[in-house]
């Protein structure tokens, strides 16, 4: 089955039309500015607005608030095609839409959605989510950022780190502990904190190995006072909300990894058919064919599982085990595909002028973000062993 036919079997006609529109937009609008985004360390505000105008931000979110009301698979389509051109942009959109906007759409009040969700889906404002702390990471329940009552308001104190979009976000969704002890799932509360709030500051963007088009930094909260209208959902339920969202987040990470791997295969396949060594094209050598075959196989299996899980999510099914399997497999697959693409291109793949060098650096992120490979193995083994308990 060809790649085109394989994708057609996974998507309906409307989704295929969206895929074509996103691919054209990314090649025409984003590809030419990728080098500038890498140098500047962030996408432009104008690009967010263009994405909003095209309907590429809230494709699966409620129409009432500016979304497209389509399946969550549309988010994966947009993510794959974005990552295929610039994975850093895709990560910024992930924080903006999957982390911030989806949480607002799920737990926000009507007033909160009008104030925060609508401008984000238009592309006028940018969202972020702050969970990770210096002592946290995989231990998300160990959050030390606290919020205490002060009359009707809350006062937040703490520091978050490795926060995607922190330097450019207008709204930051901050996870705090309002009650309970460390590691207790009860007692977490989300707050919507606006840029410019006294006591809120963001650090200098980190100089990262990859995903350079996406800004990442620390978030500092020193006696940040917020009103009760800035509580997202119910007080004390924040950790529960976080855990419920993780499966979908990990499934959608699979779209980004597939996009990176597909871009690697695109570059490596084309080069292998052009480059001649010892009188024949390198595509004729079996060791090159082995690498091409591994990329093709990994992409096919990851993409098929990705859309199967997204349909299950739309049906309301729990996919904890499967999401961890996809996250683990597809992230490792993308890293290997990027490494093989660099190897196939040889010296040309090692210079920054060639985008496969960027793919190589970007791919590594997915073995760390949204749960490390080691944590995915813990989840998979735990879920498997439950069958035998």
C-alpha cells in the first residue's frame, strides 16, 4: 500500500482536505521562515494569527468559541504536517492548544472561555501550561508551588521550569498545591495567570539542544495575587485534571514524532536516489536500504496506531497503556530515523544548512517531554502486569 493510500485509509474526506491545506500552508508560509524562527528562538505573532485565520488552531474545539468542532484527529493531522516542516513550531502549538486551550475548553466557565480561549484560538494571544519544577519533572504530584487563600483571592508562590512558550505566553495555566501532602492526588488547583500580573516573571529562554523555534524558560511567581474567577475548574481537583489529560497528550505526541520521521524519510529517500558512490546510487546498497526500510516501517506502524487511538479517544475510551506504547515506540523511532537520515546524507547531513541536522536535534525532545521513555516503560509494565495479578 502506498503512503498516500495508507493515509487515505485512516482519514475521511474532510480530514484529507484539511491535511492537504495544512501541507500547502506549511510549505508555502512556514518553510521559508524556519531559519528565522530558529535564529530568533520563537515563532512570530503574525504566524499565530495566520494559523488562527486558517482555522488550524482550534480545529477540534467548540465552534461556539472559535473552534472547528471537528474530531481530535484533525489536531494530529495539523501536528504531523507542522512537525514535518518545523517541529519547534509544533511544540509551541502543542503547549498553546493541547495544553492550555484544551484545558480551558474542558474545565473553563463560559466567561473564562470568552476571555481566554477565544483570543487564543484566533491567534491573537498565546497560552502556556506550567507544571514542571526543579524538584519535579516526572514527579508532578510533588509540586511545591503553593496557593493560599487571602480573603476572596489566592496568593501563589513558587517556581516552574522548562515551560514551553513561557517567554511569549499571554496566559499561563499554573498548577499549584492548595492542600494535602506531597504525592497526594487531592489538593492540586489550576490558576489562569495573565502576563503583567504583579509578581509574575519569566526567565531568559533556555539555549536548548533542539526545538529552537520554540521558546522555553522558567516561570517565577512571588506573591502573585489572583481572584477566584481565575481558578480553572474546582479547587483541589487540579492533579486529577492533569492525570486525565496525559493519555491524550501522549497520543498526540505521536503525531509530532511521525511528522519528524516522515521529514527524515523524505530527505533521505530523495538523497539516496541521487547520490552516487563507486559508480552506483547509494539507494542500491543494502545497508542504505535497511535504514530506509526501518523508517518506512516505523512510520507506518506509528501512524496507524496514532489514528486508531485517536478514534478511541473520540469514543471516550481509556487508552493509558496504548498511549504509553505509542509514545515510547514512536519517539524512539523518530530519534533513530533522524540518526539514519544524517548517516545517509553523510557530511551533508551534519551541517546546519541541511534541515536533517535540525530534525536530529529536535527528535530527542520526544524521548523526554510529556513523560520520559523510562516512565513510559514503567506505565506499560504496570498495565501489563495487572492482567496477571
